[in-house]
């Protein structure tokens, strides 16, 4: 994951892409200010993500529990660092 802000994008097969669906805006409710703008995932985006997940599953299934825990902990650190929540 890079330092780029990927809000409003879809992570499909390890690449950040703009969704092919309708554009929408995230609004901060207290002030009514725009936080970010992006495109929703279209059906084709969802299908591509499902295919990528299915293709990745065999390798993930061979991954040890310790390695899986390390991946999840790294993900948590990245989410915390980049405030993707």
C-alpha cells in the first residue's frame, strides 16, 4: 500500500481502481463539508474482485496460521496509520 489516499477507490487484485458505478460524495455531518468524492463499484468491479479473491484463495489456504496473523496485524497497522476508517 502506498501513501496515496485511495478513498473512493476499489482494491481489486492488488491494484487501486476507480469504481465504474455512480459518483457519490462523503459528507462530514457536523459541518456538512465534503470529505471525499468517488465512484461506487459497478457490477463488473464486484465480479472482478470476486474472481481475484477466488484465485488468491488456494495460496492463502496454504498459509500458516502465524503468517495469517502477521498479515492481519500488518493490515491493522496500515489502517491505523492511514486512517482508512
